[in-house]
């Protein structure tokens, strides 16, 4: 799936604190949501390749972790917002540039 990244709003009403744990295996683990995610940059700076899957198991060695305020804005199409020390960013599923990755 591809995501478009844009500046986010200042706050939303359905926010919760999450911890993003970046593992040494290239995945980002979010224990509070029981998912792991992988982001890859594309040729377009505001478009990311994105994979998310259910996870409730062992975590590899952590490389880095951060506290983030997370807000799910929509499940279909997938849209969420994160706010952290860097500011606020909104992520949304995009149908343009959709492709089927080989990996």
C-alpha cells in the first residue's frame, strides 16, 4: 500500500499515546495497537510504501523508541495522524501510485 504524508492538524479528539519501537529488523512495533509496520521511501518525497500487519509476539532488539500521540481518523480509506517531537504529520492511503510489491 502507498501512503501520502502531509502536515497534520494541531489536535484531534480521539487521540492516545503510543510507543513506536524501531527494531533492528527494519520493522516498527507498536505494542498498544498490536501491529508492526514497515515504511519505505519512494521516488516522491511525500509518498511512502507501507506495510502493516497484526503482531502480538516477540520483539527484536530495539534500535530506537519514541512516544507519539496517535489518532485514527478513518479505517477505510486508512488515515491517521501522529504528533511527536518533530511536529504533526497525517498519513492517508492513496490509490494513485498503487502497485504490488514483489517482496
